């Protein structure tokens, strides 16, 4: 699935007071928030380059809070506060200076980064007269602008030569990193790899937390074991399931150990950033994420006459995929965009599971045994593992082309080796994990000898 770097949110939710104060939240357009703060911090009579430098600092500070989900990771339902003791001064219904508003409209989607990092710089600033800080001096920026320095040169004076500007960042609705459903044994996606990366980084500061050695996109038994240990250490319900509370506890501690909201942050590298936020799937996309999409759509369509049952290319989001998807979205009161966003993906998973639960087992036997709905990997147990082993046993008995298996309901070494052998035969990545595409091919091959 494609990923993205920081975006400029269309709106931002501001808490009108300190974080723990019982104050209202207000949601305003991002540009209005920046204009509000800038009007309270700087003067419209300052040199234009000084105004620009200060606006860039305000934008970057704000985006650092939003991108790193600083407050959601602490359990709050807002992006930033109005209290300058914690964030920046925002006053509801403040009138804007026209000169400052024009600058904001021009550069609101530009921000500061460290050259080897992705997250917007936590650009601290102060007035430089009554207060000083590790960051930009507002009155000092005026003097530098009067000397002819550009906005970037002014910012480099305070934040270091290793900063640069990102220009014309995309503007979109802010999407929280939590995928919208519990992440557990058998799930798959870049959000799983994100969990692994963040847990391993937290473990450098908390040695009691084991290292996850598998860096795949699959939530394995090993991952579940480390999640359980994390929950035990940090006084969460020990379930092994990453629900919203566990997700944001991981996020909070990851932010803390990397000092994300600090001028001297360890920072988020490009490799890490590629996993933090997921974009949508749409026509023309290819790859591993399309396989379960096509599989689940066709399975649902088989039992629902309102959704056309069409042929698809296994790893391609083609026209037929789009037609089925639009029909699915219409059927389940989702925006009929033909694009898979987080809400559509969540609905697909839920409807698929509900569909399979309602189908009598005797019917499934005649429909090539539908995929059980979770990725199967070494160490897992359950009826679906037993069913997999039964198919593998039939293949071994009829073709002798794979290692033998013991039907014990445990995804053991023999099962993994058999799966890898078949993955090679089918042209899949030989990772020993059974997803919908591999499941389908195994069932088809097993039934040839039935």
C-alpha cells in the first residue's frame, strides 16, 4: 500500500486551555489557526522576510504536533492547545492583520525539516527581548531581515545549517495513524511493521521488552508475545491485541524516546516515515494488498446479488475490481468512490467475516473452502490451521511434492516448509505465510485429488 509524508491538514482541533483543563475544543481551518497565532506573535510592520520566517516557524511547530499525534497519543481528543505554556497562543475570534494573513495564504503549506529527517521541525521561538529560548528570536529575526537575510537564512541562524524547507506540501484531511480496528494475530499491513519498528525502538530504552526479529508486514506469534509484554510493563490489559489504547501508548512512548517534540530530536527517518500513514488503494494499483482486496470482494459478491461477481487479475486493481468495490460501497452506505480508504477497508473485513460466519459449512465445502480471514504463520493454532494442514496432507498424499505434515492444529516447522514449497510452485514470495492467494491455490491443488 502506498504511503505518504506529512500533509497540511485542512482543519485543526484546538483545546481552548491547558491540556487537562475542562475547556471546549474548537475546530478551525488550518490557515485560520496559523493566521490567529501569527497575529498574536508578530507585527505587520516587520520586514516581509522576518514575517515569513516567523510564519514558517509557527507552521512547523503546529505540524510537528499534528504529524506526531502528540495529544492523541496521550489520550486527548484534540491536536493542540491554545495555551502558550504548552503550545502557541490562540484566541478565539481574534481579528487578523491583513499583511500577515496574506503571507500565511502564500506559505501555509511550507515547513521546516532537518535534512536527514521527515517530521516537521519542532520550531521553538520566543520574542527575544523579555524571554529567550533555544530557537528563533522574533525580534532577532527582524534585525536579520534588515541585514538582507532571506527567510531560510534567518531560520538557519537559529535552527542550524542542516535545515531546509519543504514547499507546497499536499493539503488533505488529517488521518490518524491508528487503522481503525484492532491489530492482532493474523492481521497484515504496513501498520503492523510500524508497530514492530516502534516497539523495537522503545525496547532500546526498556530492555525488558524483547526484540522483534521479524520485520515483515505480518502480525505473528512473536509480535503478539512482545505486545503482551509491552502491555504488562505499561499496565494495560494484557491481550496481545493492539487496540486503540495500546496503539497510542506505543506511539506516546515512541515519541518520548525519540524526543520527537524537541529541537534536537533523534527524528523520524525516511524509511520509518514510509510506514506511518497509509494512503488509499485505487484503480491501477498493484501488489500484495490487492490480493486480499480482490479475494474478499469476490467472496462477498458470491453471496450478495447486489454486487457483481466479476473476474479479476489477482494482484491488479482493475476495472472489474472498481465495479465490485463501488457496488459494495453503495450496498453498505459508504461514499461510492471506487477507492479503498480506511473506512472501506474496515467495512470489507467486517462484511467478509460476517458473510463467512453465516454460510453453512456444507456449503463452504462446495465452494473451495473460503479463506479464513487471517494470515496464517508459524506458531499459530486453531481450527483454520487444522483445515490448512488437511489440505496440505491431501497434496502430499496425492503428489508427494511437499514435505509431510502432521494434522495437529499447530503451524509448526513441517507446515511452514510445506507452505514455502508450494509458494515457490505458485510463484509467490516464499515467506511461509498463508494469505488469501496462497490459501486459494492450496485448496485448488488439494481438491484435484479429491
